[in-house]
C-alpha cells in the first residue's frame, strides 16, 4: 500500500507541476511553464452568490466585481483557501459520514487550474495530510462511458496501477478525496431531489463493487451512500449549481477570480520583461472596459497576448493600442494570423465556416464541438490554428476521441461576429441582427458589440490584411442598424428592459468608434435615465459647456445620490465660488462616490509671464506665450467649503484646481483639511497657476508631513522662489512625507535652491519637474552630485528651458558617462535653452540596469 501511495503521488506531481499555455505571439504553438511560476492566486469566498445568470457572465460579473473588490479592501469578504474546503468551521451541514464541497465559477475563472494546484500541493505534502489518496476526474471524460460500471473499474481505468489494493482503500474511506471537475460539462442530469434513488435498487449504489451508471456513482459519493466517510469536491459553472441544491453539500464556495493586486500579479507573471508587464497593465488599468474584464484569468490572458506587441515592438505606435473590446480581440486574431497564417489555405473561407459554426453555438449555448459538427460545416481539424479551437481528449471504454472548443466563450462570439462581415451577401446581416436582437436572455449581447465594433476601420483594418477587405455594403448596413437602434431606444419607455437595451445600444455606439454617428445622436438626447441598473464606474466630462451656478445646483443633487459616478470633470465652465460651494456640500454627503474632481475654468485672456520664456514653438498649445490660458473664477472664498468637503468625503482622492486664484490664503485652508486624518486625497494635481508664494508652502509643508496618502503635488507656474523650495525640501525630508511626484515648472528657481533640492533625492521623491526655471551651471553641479549617490531615488528629472552654459552641458555629459549609483529606468531631460554659443541643446538620457540607452 505504501508503494502504491508513493507512486500515485509521484505520478500526480509529474502530471500537475507544469502548465501548457497556448502562445500566439511567436512561432511556437504551446509553451510549458512551471505551475508555481505562472499561478496567480485567486480570491475564493465561502459562499455562493446568485445561482441563476441571465446576462452574459462578462457583463454581470464585471459589474459586480468592483463592489466585491472594495469589500475585500475593507476585509468584509470571508475568504476561504483551497486547503480549508473541508474544515468544519466553513461547513453549513454537519455530517459524520463525510464532507462534500462545491466550488463554482464562470468560464475561464480558474476552476480546473485550481484543481491542478490542489493536486500538486497534495502530492508534494503541502496540503491535506489527512487524505491518504486523492482521485481527480474531469466529468467530460466520463461522458463517453455509456455502460454500467463500478467504482473499482472506474478508478482502474484512470489509475491502473492500483491493481489489487483497492480493497484495502475501501476500509479507510475517511482517507479518500474524490474531485469531480466540471459538473456543467457532464451530460447526465443528476436529480438529488429524486427519492427513488434512496428506495429503488436500480438507482442505488452503496458498494464500490456494484455496477451502476456513472451518474449513480457520483450521486452516491456526494450523498455519502457510497464509501460513507469519504470527501468529495465538485466544481461547476454557476448555471449548473441548481442541480446541487438538494445535495448533501457541506461547504459552498465561489471563485471570484482576481481582486485588487492579484490582477497586476498575473501580468507580472505573464511577461518576462517587467517593463512590458507594467506598461500593459497601466494601459488596461486606465481603460474602464478592459480593466473590468481583468477579474477573469482567461480575459487577462487574451489582453496580455493582444496588447503585448504594442509595448515590445518598436514599429507599433502607442496611439494604436486597442481601447475597445472589439479592437482588442481583432488584434488577438491578427497576432495568430501573423505568426501562423501560412498554415492554412484560404483563411477567409475557413473563418467564414468556423464563424458560422460558432454562431450556431452561441445561439444554442453550445461550446463543445465534435467531428460531426466539423463535417457539417466542411471543416478539417488541420485547418485550425492555435488560439482558435483547442483539441480536448475524451475517453471511452476502448479509445480516445477528440472534441473541440474555443479557448473562451468570448473568442467564439468574436469569430461568430467576424463571419457576418465575410459572408458574400450583405443582406444576410440585417436578418441576423433583427433576429438576435430580439433575444432577451443576454446570450447575444457581446456578439452584437463585436458586430458593431467590426464596422470600425480601426478594428477591421488588421484583419483585412489577412482576410481581404470586408464588404462595404455590410459595414454600411451595420452602421445603419446601430443608428436606428439608438434613435429607437431613445423613444421607448422607461422599463428596466428598455433601460438595459438603451445602455447596450450605447455600448454598440462606443464599439463602433463612429464619431459622426455619436455626435448626431448626442444632439437628439434630452434626458437619459438608467436608474435601477447596476453599472460600472462612470466618468462624466462637462468641459467647455459654460455651466453656471444654477447648473451646479442640479449637479449637486445628483452627486448626493449617485453611486456609480466616480470621475467628474467640470473644466472650463463658469461655476465660480458660489457654484463650488453647492458642489462641496454634495461632496460632504455620505452617498457621494466621487474620486476625481477637476475644476479648471476659462475666464480671462491672460498671457504667460516668466522670467525666462522658452521658445514658443516648443511649448504645449495650452501653455504658449500669448495663448489663451485657462484661468478660473475660484478664489480663496470657496476654499473653506472645499476644505470641509475634503475632511468628510471618504472617496475623493484626486483634486485638480489648476488655473485658479486661490492664493496663499486659499491654500492655507486646504492644507488644514489635508492634515485631517479622514481626508483621502492622494493627488493634489494641480495647484499650478494659483498665485502661490513661499507663504503658501509653509502651510503645505505641514500637511505633507502628516498626509501619508498624498503622493502627487503639482505647483507649476506659481511664485514659490528659492525660499519656498527651502521650506518644501524640509517637509520632503520628513520620513512621514510620501510625495513621489513634484512639479515646480516655472517658479523662478535659481542655483540657490539646488542644495535643498539635492537633499531630498534619497527620500520618497522619484519624479521632479524643474522645467523653465533659472538654474545654472552651479545648480546643475549640485544636482549631479546627488544623482550619483547610490541611495538616489530619482527616476525622472526634467530640466528643460534653464540657463546652462557649455560648462553645464559638460556636467550633463559627465552624468551620462557615470553609470554606478544610478537607479533603474532613470530618465533625465535637459536642454532647449539658449546657450552662449546660440545652440539649442536637447539631451535625453535613460539609464536601465546601469546600461545607457540614449534615444
């Protein structure tokens, strides 16, 4: 028995220690990784949410996820580890005859990988020491067993090396754990409410030597009729959980997927180059739709494979990075075709056939295809590329048969949508759209978004490179359909279904990226009501709308009750102090969820006045000398109201007040609010162009030492002078100060403050902007000494438009040649100043791992 136990653990260890991953970015189709190197921890909670799912799981779970993430941050979610699934503290039912657990999760969330990790950790002795043997089965592998079979032969079929020792196993059922993965993929329905299973012999299976149906074996193990005392784990899609409602389940759990930092951890493990990982994750994090997808490891995988090339290939431009889900999936298919397209002939024909099969699958909620399905659509397995269809082995009594599935349901939906643009008859698309739009169970929501999105040139162009141009008539018909839907939904009533349809219609509009259509629609919209719907975080931009105080009153009312709006941009309006007073009152309301507030306002035609003015042509358009600058009517009189809001609002983290007239007295009031422990502000960007002097810095300095959450501070285009920087540096040297990014653009700074600035280079500060000041060679020399120190934390230093001579240029060259003591990814920019030689200098140095790269 001990020899069999050791052999079983060794075989499971070998089977589970690696992960096979489809790779589409290179010529290899599959790469093997160590499980422990690639596995990112999932959040599992010790209960199950709604067990019926009407909407598409991407939409429903995506909307829920932000709420669960915030609960997690507040430690309100009761998490459960995989090694706790059979602990009595989590059990809802107490049973002396054994324990059964059910773990649910949407497709791609990581149920099968979780089981693999459990088997690996058990085989290496890390978890479940009380279980002598663990047996795992994929339920789809059991679908081909059509005859009656006993538990003995079922085990020997998958684990033949147990031979004659099974009789000994039956004597100690408490030491056995059976895992059944994928209840939703099991073809036989198991009715746990059917009392006949407990009374009629043909349904009863109480002996491991007794022959019966596979479904009867599962039922008897879960209900502890067979081998009472053993433990059972079942995984399932949420849609199949209702089958277990009457079962003897002790522990219910659900995989939420990635919550919080787990998302970033996944991308860090996906890319070997951590700079690429950081760039991809930053792009995803800044895009609401893409970030919402990232709770699911499968979506993260698709995002990573699609976005990776944009941050690794120099010929790709940053502005081309996908921002809609259609663009994202378009590049996913593009990358497959680019690396593996030569492996099939007539890719357009293959995609048309594959898409027709995929569309039928979406219609019938079918995700697994057999050879008969392929024959029906004139497809051959040899025509498939990695990332399109995956081959899965199914076992039966004598042979192994192959079935096929898309890597994820959303890929199936995208291929189904793509086929609509490849069909030779453009009239077909109108019939399809009218039929699928009438379905109300949500199965076609993502499909329709993809159809609308593929009408966009940005989404179509990469695919047309390999599949030839889409029919113009088809694209026009899709655009007309979107237009008709927008106008039609705006005229409908206000039921919940109508609101949901209208919201989906705006998703179609967004995916289409059709600006002309969006502008035409915007003009016809009076009031939009989405009350009663769960929505993702919302950003509203009301810039350049000449909103007045009366508008602020209406906005304030909405802010007090709205739970979705997190970003509000009111730049370039005419709200004035009285309008901000109303908004501040709303921000103090506990119901407000605003996180980012921008209050920049065009008021007067004022030109920029600096002691040293850089060449106009090199400045951003909104900062050029003589150009209209964005000044606001906000003064110190509204600062008291804002300060009160900052002290009571628990969600506001980002406040922009640039181009106002707050002055030193206004900042004094804001600084008092920042010192309040309840204030959550992290970014006070911007306070630029606010007529601030060194007097304001004294108040700000006291706040910097106490406000540990504040990381960004922009004081550009004020009048701080050297004395102000001296006070600021004293605050930055305080260990409690956490400022990382500081803007001092255009503050009349001279060499006298260089020593103070250099003294903070070994603190938390990583990004410093000293553009357009009066620093000279001696100041550059002091900064250079600090930059060479091993403990220097500066990663980015901007010194453009200062007054460096040839000597200063030499200092820069010396710095360029010095490699030791410089941190990774340190970027210095200097130049664009007039030298005594009349030459314009531009130096851009980047140090990475002590090797110099000079773009």
